[in-house]
C-alpha cells in the first residue's frame, strides 16, 4: 500500500508540533526529516536535537534522510534521538556496506539514496541488505524544486532491479511530488511518497495530503 511521508523541511517551525499532529491526523505514515550539513548539500538544516522534539510530537516512525558527509559519525545520535529509519547517500560514505550495518545495529531500518545522476548500478550489490531505496527526483538541498520527469523511468527500472534480485527493499520517492504526479509515481513503483512543499505550503495542508494519497492509491495497481 502506498504511503505518505511529509517532509518537515517545508513546515512552519514556530508550530512544528501542530504541523506534525495535523499531517498525522490527515493520514501520514511517516515523518520525513531532511538532514543537511552544508558540505554534502548546499544547505544546512537540522540535527538529532530537532529529531528529539519530533519524537515527542508523534508516534509515527521518523524517517531521517541524511544528506551529510561521514554519516557513520551521526547514526548513533539520530537513532538515540528517536529516528526509526535512516537513509544515507552512497557518495557521502567510503564504506556503504559498513554504514548500512551500523544503521541496522542501531535498531533502525536502513535506506540507501540515489541522486538523479546516480546510476542504479551503484546499489546492485547492496540492494539485498537495505530496507528501502530512496530515489531522489530532485537534486538534494532544497524543498520546492521541480520533479525531474526521467525519475519515472528510473523508478520502473529500480522496481525491476529489486524484483530481479529477489530483494524486499521498498521504494521511496523524494522531491517535487504533489497531487499532479503522485499517481504516476505510484504506478511506476513508488511505495512511500515524500512531499514537503505540496503539503505544508498548500492553503489546506491536510486536504493536500489526502489528495496526494488518494491519487497515489488510485493508480498503485496499474502496471506501467
Ligand atoms: C530535498 C529533500 C526533500 C524535500 C522535498 O533535498 O530531500 O525531502 O524536502 O521537498 P518537496 O516535496 O518540496 O520537493
Ligand atoms: Zn528528503
């Protein structure tokens, strides 16, 4: 079943607890936290300290997307702060297999992230060891960017790769997702849809989330 992970990057941080409660009531399945270090990404955001506060605001699983160099140094801190899922970029760590093991040892689900220009081949040898693959449909760094259309074909090829390897990894898509492309993304294989600005910048964020969910659920059984 397709699920929604609102990204708090576009939330109003003066009322973060209320924003999280609102998306939880509207049907969110995860809270997506974008962690940026100003080195791997051209932007700085939040760290374990904010995850601790998110943990107090929700019972939903926290999906920590680490866009940081040397993620190994912070896995313990994010797990300790209450993250349930931690994903890392292959280009940000020297020994991806070890990093994935650290995430598992910390009691979290482990994800690997593909940037728009990162080939699927990059994850062939690790796909059986991860709980999910996060496919970036924008370049990491900012909320509110435009969905890169070629991501749909990449989603299909990722789905095929997972099947071919008899792996169980779920597929998460992140970047530029909204009511207009949620159906296509789900039909192409996305099982978790991250959406930031399309939810939190909408006039009625709860309704926007429901619209994305309805669109995705309507097409998830369509094979393309
Ligand atoms: C980008 C982040 C995304 C971003 C999504 O680096 O990984 O999670 O917040 O935001 P929207 O949905 O606005 O593209
Ligand atoms: Zn993200």
